[in-house]
């Protein structure tokens, strides 16, 4: 039996299962820390208020600094989709619905999802590495020794900036995506701008816009909260900073997909 046990522990299946259990335990631990930080942050807002100066600085960082990469990713995605869809739909006699399809796709999914991925890659990783560096260099400990609530000082401006600025980023990215879809449809399929925009409003309702804005705010808050939490609890020097940053990006990607599924089930099924 001992020999069999050693053999099983050396098997690829056992190692894969062990790795899965370690990752699952890490996920539950991270989820608990995120909930804990969210609770303390909410309590801090009602107790101590908000630092407006720091909030404005973080809003500038979250919204303005991320625009180039966000608009580029959403714009290129729209160009790719339109270049493949418009030609086939025009060829099959469905040219009058290209604008409708592109607008619904961008407003409901592409604008928020691709913006979330772009924000995670640029801002989320930056937040995680910043707080992780502060943790391993004992700057957070120094803040707490001075009697300052580190969660109030570090979390609240960053998370609120994500909630506030993400809807504006998504709105601008969606507008750019729709416009580039029209340009691409005209170039690749010969579809006129009038035909594109005449159909763009046929299936778009105020509900789609409100859901898009709500989804964007949730995405922004989630990305900021996960990134700050992963960085806040980092340990182990430079290696710990890298691990915390990786965890922040991975969990943020997963959270965005899960939230998107939740919104799809709640509002569109």
C-alpha cells in the first residue's frame, strides 16, 4: 500500500489534482480578503469620508491615462468584427442590419468587456504592483504606525475612481467602436453610412444603455478592489510583488467574465 501511495503521489493526475486544490484554496482565501476589504472600505467611507484630492488624482489615472489603450483595443476589435461580418451580410442581402448588429454587439458586450480587459492590463496591474511594493518595503506599516487608516488612504480613492470613471471610458470606447464599424463596413462591403446608422437604432433601447453603464461601474469597482487587495496582502519581496500582480490580473479577468454572465442572465434572458 505504501508503494502504491508513493506511485499515486508521483502520477500526473495526482499532481494536477493537488495543483487544482491549491489554486482553489488560494481563490477562496483571496475571495475572503476581497470581501473583508470591501466591508472595511465601505465602513471607512461612512466614518471618515473621502479624500477629494486623492480621488481626483486617481480618477485622472484611471480614466485619462487608460484611454489610449482602451480605445485602441475596442476600436481594433470593432474593425475586425465589421470587416468579417459586413461583407457576408451584404452578400446575403442583410446589409440593412449590419449597423444594428454592430451597435448591439458593441454596446452590450464588446465595449464593456474589452475596456475591462484593457483597464485590468494597464491600471489593475499598476495598482496591484504599487500596493505590493508598498507592503514589501513596509511603507504600509509606516502609514499605520502614524495612525492613518491604510485602507481608507489606499483603497477608497482607487476603488471609487474605478466605479466613477469606468462608465465614461466605456461610453467613449463604445462610440468609437460604432463609428469605426461604420467606416469599416463602408470600406470592406460598400455599405453606406446612412444605411449603417439607419439600422443602428432599430434594436437599441435605453435598457441596453443603462445596463452597459451599470456593468461598467461594477467592472471598474471590481478591478480596483481585486487589484488593491492582491497588492495589499503581498509578501516575499520582489517575487511577492510579481505574484500579487499576476493574481490581480488573473482574478480580475475571471471576475469580469463572471459578472458579464450574471448581467446577461439577469437582464437579457
